[in-house]
């Protein structure tokens, strides 16, 4: 018990040098398997993104016994196209982790150290990044289709966001003026959609 207490105190005094390794299996519907010295219950976000464009996928994983896994990843249900992909494993800030992990990380991640630890603002987070290849003949047509799917999904998200924004704005306008009918819905919606092109 005393030895364990000394080890915990030592790791907190010098910081945990975070280690992460990953393997990707499963071909065009990849699974991610990883090992880490982060404590059990650490919540991770696993992201896969194509090198060119915004196609990819994301999943959550939890560390258990020093290992984690996520998958299969797909491109909106379809297999990923052949090519080079970036794999990112992130352990969000300590306040977003379970209480046992927060105690290990420190309130602002101050107990974390090493090449995979990034200081962002007043806190630290863990971010590991590597790349992997999905074998096969690269198809520019398939890549363009995947990018178009992503553009369509982003556009749909913006439409829904603008719809919610203008509904809330109309209600607020009605509360202030006492007449919601005079609210210029088209102007609100079109102005909101213009913001999509600026992102």
C-alpha cells in the first residue's frame, strides 16, 4: 500500500509521460485498436479523416486495462475509398472526463506530459496522430463523390441551424414588438445561409 502511494505521488510530481500506439485493421471499413498508459475509464475520441477533403468518421472509446478500440468506421455507411487517411486519438480536457480520471489528470491536465500532450488555453489535452493507408486503386471519381456527400451533409446541417435560429429570432421579435407577422423570415434565413460560405 505504501509503495503504491509512493508510485502515485511520484507520477503526479513528475507527470505521466503519455504513451499511445495504434493498429488499424479491417480494410475499407477500418477498426482501430490501441494501447495506452492512460488510466481506466479515460474517454477518447477516435477520428479518421482523408488527407484531402473532409471525408471521414468519428467514434468514442474508453480505456480499459490499457487498451481501447473503435469501429468499424464507414463513410456514411459505405466503405472508405482507397488512399491515405489521418487517424487522431484525443483525450478531452480533464473536466470532461470521469471523476477518477480527473483526479489522475489533475484539474487542468497538469499531471500529463510527453509528446502527445498539448497545452490549449489554461489546460492540457492528449492528442495522438498518425496516418494509414487503405489499399486499392485510387479513384478520383469516388473521392469526389465522398467530398460531395460531405458538402451535402454540411449544407443540410446549416439549413437546419438557420431554421432553428430564425424560429428563435422570430419568437424574440414577437416578444419585443408584439407582432411576429412582421418578421422578415426570408431575410433572416438567407442571411444565415450566407454564413455557410464564409466557413
